[in-house]
C-alpha cells in the first residue's frame, strides 16, 4: 500500500467519524405536564326555534309618495350563547331590502308590498376579545304580509 493510499484511507476514516459526531441524533422526550383548555365552542349557533314577525304597511298620501313598511319582531326563540340577532328583509323578487340588528325596521317602497316578501332571523355571537370575529347561525325564515 502506498503512502498516498494510506493517507487517503486515514482521511476517509476521520471524515466518517466527524460526520457521525456532528449529525444530530433523534430526540426522545416524554411530556408529562397538562394544562386545562379554555372554553371552546365547536358547534355553530343554533337556529331560533320560533319567531313572531309582523309587517305594517302605511301608504304616504294614498300611495302617491310610496309606502312605509314597518317590520317588527315581536318574539322569537332565544339561542344559547347568542350575543345579538340579525334580521334581513327580502322583497318578492328576492332582493335584500333591509337588514339590521334592531328588531324594528322601517322600509320604504314605491308600491305596497305584494306576496313573496320574507324575512330571515338569525343569531350571532361576537367573540368578546375580538369584536370583528362574529359567528352567525342559520336563519329561521318566514313570510311577511301587510297586516294593515
């Protein structure tokens, strides 16, 4: 064996040993600490079970200047954990006419509302630490007709 071959074999051996020493070995750990989780709501909000919503239609000068239509949510089934409620009003063509967190809405229309007007009432939950994070539940739908 030549002198160069011996040095090459020695250098290869040193390189292998250095590679084994510097290669990270797998870490084995045992975690024993526990922590209580904070409250987490994993299901969405429920749908209000019932709702009593009325619409009163008042013409302005025999309807020449349109109609003021007052939609009132008289009562509804409360939803656990809900922090507010929203109502949306749609006309007979399915166009959104009004929405709000209030339970009384006044909607102006050119003509007296015909059949097909409807509402959707849904529960909402606002995360206390982040007011822009709002969860919205499914809506309970209903139809509207002019009581007057």
